[in-house]
C-alpha cells in the first residue's frame, strides 16, 4: 500500500532576549506569521504545507515511496527550482502588540546613546532575510509599494540642484532601472517607477545630482502589489534549497533570528504628598535589591525646582545607565538612612510594558525632549 510522507523543507525560529533563557521562544505567542499570497500559491502547487510552531514556523513537502514498496526512500510529488524565494507575512497579536513594541529594539544600528541607523515607525516594514549563514538579518524598509507608482521627493528651499539621476536596484544586485536627468519642478523631483513583470522584493532607490558630488536621497521599499495596502509588521523572505530533496537530501535548514531587548533610562517622578517632606541625599537613597546594578542619584536638595505634580513637590531622578527591558524584574526601593536604621519607605515599580514613552515630560527637567526615557510616577505619603 502506497503511503504519503511529509518531509521538512525548512524551519524558521524566532527567540527574544527579553525573556529568560528557558522562555526565549515565548515571543512567538506575539507573532502571527502566514505565507504571502504568491507563496501560498507556490505551496499549493508543490503540495507543500506551512505550519506555525511554538518556535516559529516550518514548511514541509509531500513525498511518496520510490519504489512503491520502499519504506526508506521518498521523493517529492513536485520539485521546486533551487533557490525559489518563499515569502511570509509577519503581524503582531493585538493582545500584546504594545508590550512587544516596548520591550523590543526595533531601530537598526547600535543601541542608545548611539543614534540609530534607521528609526522604526509604524509606516516602515521590518524585513527578515537569510544572511551568509542560517541566521536571519533584520532591516527596516521605508515603505511597501505596488509594482507601478510615482515616486516624489522634495529638496530643501534654496537647494541649487536642478537635475538628478535615479538608480533602482533589486536586493544586492545591479541596477534594474535608471532615470537620467530628472528636472526639478518647484523643488520636487518626480519619477514613475514601473516594475510590472519584475520580481517582488526589496528595492533600493538612490538619487544623485547630475552636477555635483554626493547622494541626495536613498530609500528602500518592498514591492508587492498583493501586499500593498495591507496592514503588516514585517516580511520574512527565505530561499528554498532543492538540496533537501532525495536522493541524497541534506538536513533541512533552520533559519534563526533573535530579537534584541530595548534599553532605556528609567526616570522616576517621586511625588511627595506631605508638604513638609524632604527627600534628599544622603538621608535617602535608592538601592537595587536584585536584577542588576544601577545608580539613581538623588539631588542634595531633594525636590526638583519647578516640577509640581497635582500641586505637590516632586523629586525627579534618572538612572545614570540604560536599563534593558527584561522578564527578570529589577527590584528597587527607596530607603531612609537617618538616623541610624535603614527603613524601607516604598518599593519602586518597573516600566509598564503596555504604556508608552513620552519625550515631552523630560522637558520639565532638561528643557528639551529626550528619547529612550521610561517615566514612572510614585506617590509617597509617609515621608
């Protein structure tokens, strides 16, 4: 009797630094991954199966015994060409989308205080692709586009550039389209980009002045007319290798990606409801009980001048270090050191995962907005 067997073609795994090691794959509870329309069609035609797993997802192909009575040799019903691209759409669960956004480093480049290479925004597309090994690379693409669109960009007032050349490049390959001598019209350059019949994927557009050195603009976008207009968080694009097919199949590749945990400085607004309270150093200190070694300096004067919360004097204190979001709680407490016995006055909270960061509250103490600050309010009655 002939039997059909499912054989793994590839696996993708996602984990997260935020979680403890034993829980690192828990991030997949927040990820909703499915094949794109084009890939779903490929899988149906090749009798292949997509399945999301607790660690990510897997793709399998249907096979049959050859010869029919064999119990060890199975061949695919349909073979895909080597290096066929399979594309998957990644979304975030609405239940914990805000938490994921808060504890995940989505900017590219080095963490704070360094300026990110690219800064995440909801209009951008997280892009995961295979790197030289089976680890996946992460990039931020500026937009999602159809295969025919008009691209406009504006130059600053006073810019003397009158003509530009535009080069369009697919993935890491050579240019696929070149637009020469585009003319400035009221400080706006415009080009119709026609990629109908071209491959879906990442394209890089570079604009350079015809007269003069340098680059005016570089932007990246993902072209897929079927995905354009949909609400998505990211795209996973992986190559399918026919080396997983018999007669001498290699082990199915396992593509991996580790999300980095986000880091911020923690800022506490200690609101003193007792008007006679004094919260100064060294009478009071903030100590770390567990979860790390961080410094929260209290000002000698205690109250921060000019800062009132609900009419109460407030001490604003900020960690000197950046602290990572972590499943392991950082236990902090405000201690009174005078006259002789250390007395625990209040336990300090960690940042809320479902909250949001404001770069405006920091103007109360710095005069200018600051990013990567997690603010928390602590109301104190017994000092």
